[in-house]
C-alpha cells in the first residue's frame, strides 16, 4: 500500500509514463527514416573512400563508391542525399569558374547517382566555397563578397545541376535574392519541376569546422592571402547567432521568392529558431544537424563520456520536436540501419 499524503494530488502525469506501451501511446514526436536526409561528400578518383578526420564514420567517396553507398541508403529507406564536392586545390580559383564546368566531379556525380538510383532524391548545393580559392561562398571583389555577381553564377550552377539530374537545388550561400533568381533561371531553362530547398536561416556558426575540414574549404585568413584583405569569417552573409526575429524575415523573403522547402542551420543551438520558422512556414522545414554537432557526440562517445547512440537519437528527436519535418544529419545511416527499426 502506498502511503497517502495529507494533501491531495489530483493530477498525476506519471500515469502516462508508467509502462513502455503507455509511453508509446502518449508520445508526441515520431522520428522515422522519412525525416532523414544523408549528406554525402564526393571526391575524384576510383574505388576509394577517406574518412574525414574530425568526423569519425563519415567518408569522402569517389563516384563509384558513392553510387554503391547511395544504393544502400535507398535500401534503408532514406529518401534523399545532399551532395557536396571535395575538390583538389588546383581546381580552386579566385573566380570559382570550375563550378560551371559541365564535365567535372559534381555534375558527373549527380548523373551517376540519378542513373544508378533514380528514386533517391538528389539535393545539390549551390555555393562557391568548394570552388573558391578564398573559401567564401560568393565571388570576392575588393575584399567584399559581391552579392549580385554571386547570384549570376549561382543561377548558372543551378541550371547545370538541373541538367545533370538534380531533383532539389539547395542554395547554401545566403546571398540576398538568390531564391527568386534561381527559380527564374530554372523556369526559363525548362526546369520547372526542380524544387528549391532554401538555406533560409543559416547562421555564421563555429559548428561548421569539421565540414570545412572535409572539403578543405575554410575561409582563408589574411595571412594566407594578405593582398586581398579578406574576412576570415562569413559574418557579412551568414546570420548573426544572436538573431531570431531575422530568421522570420528571411523566411518571408524565401517563401515570396518561391522556396519549396526552407532550412534552419545549425540545429541544436537554434531549436527556438526551428520552432519559430515552423510556426510561420507553410512549406516543409528542414534543419541541418551540422558537422560540429555530429563531431561533439562522436568524440564524447569515443571517450566513453556519453552513449553515442542514445544522445544522437535524443538530439534528432529534439530537432523533430522543435518543428523540423526533415533533418540533414550525418547520423542518418546509423539511425536508419540500427536505431529506428528496433
Ligand atoms: C557551405 C556549406 C557549409 C555547410 C554546408 N554548406 C559550411 C559553411 O557555410 O562554411 C556546413 C555543413 C556542416 O557543417 O555539416 N556552403
């Protein structure tokens, strides 16, 4: 017999926590493979993969290996990949012109993926950082990132990706007006069916460091290019981590310009932003659980300080609960293969 208190407890939320099955019945948030997008890094070469040192378990793959892996992801039920190219240094130039070469690693990878696994959605990235010797997402002129010149290139990139078979174009550059310009460019080149996933609220975050390792794409400091007086951060185009209202403004612009889906990035330090954007959005909201968020959990797990699987699942569930319909995450494969089905 339980001891009765001398005061009343009329409402007892613990009833809905008392067994596994009642917890399942009361659960508000579901995570499924439908929600997952797997980012992928592709590099030149044949039959090779290299682990990204700051992202254990994440690889750069040559196109043939990427295609094999994509088949696995498709079999696991993951609906989409987001593709990023790792270019060798000599192909990175101040004008990033390699981005528009119709026969290079990136469009070739898109074509190979769509040939081999046509059902798998391919999300391509339009930003110049993998191609730019400066490591910036845009064209740099006189030490500044030139918004409108960048958009011109972005539009041509979008058409190139669409011609190679991209299903969804994802501008990750944060230039003003690029969603509308890309929509126009796609429509006037006959690609009306290609969707746009806008990086709507992309913050100038320190959590991108392992991704920049993966692509060797960190913005070059003045020491490396002193004559250019370049900023060694992306603060003039990516958002200030202190701002939340501004995300709603960016959302309004992207929706007006025709975004089919929108994104908040990173995810975990910005759960309030995900919530705000979801509340104002009538299109699917994605969140990018970025490289640094992955690396933190992995590193702690490798040290035996955290249970990696449990913490990853808790993080992904939290991102869903905050309001993300889709999550770009380096945990996608593990979640789909081992964690979600059980
Ligand atoms: C660049 C880009 C970045 C990421 C995706 N696209 C890095 C940056 O803006 O410097 C980061 C993704 C991650 O950290 O996982 N256009």
